[in-house]
């Protein structure tokens, strides 16, 4: 199981990591599969403003699930 910590990088870089080894080798292909305009999708990634609902769809499309964990020091 591959773990990616969202606190360490931008959403754009996280999506790039999730794209590895999939048929989705371009952001445009993800946008098309999700029915989002490429320019809108690219803007969300560039601004690091991807909505949680959209991120869940991206993760699912690329074969990932999202898991939240409480910090041990909290």
C-alpha cells in the first residue's frame, strides 16, 4: 500500500504521484474522465484549491482511497 502525505506537498504533485502507472498520463485525460474542463481542472491544481469532493473523485479514478488519521500528538 502506497501512502502519500498531503501535508508535505501540493495537490498537483499528489495527483502526479497517483497518476504513475495508470492510463492517465496527462491532467487533460483526468479532466475529461471527470467531465471537468481542462482549464478549470488545471486552475484548481495550480492554485491548490481542489474541492474535497473533486479530490475524492480523482483519487477513485486513479485507484486510490483517502484515509484520514488523527495526529499522534493531538
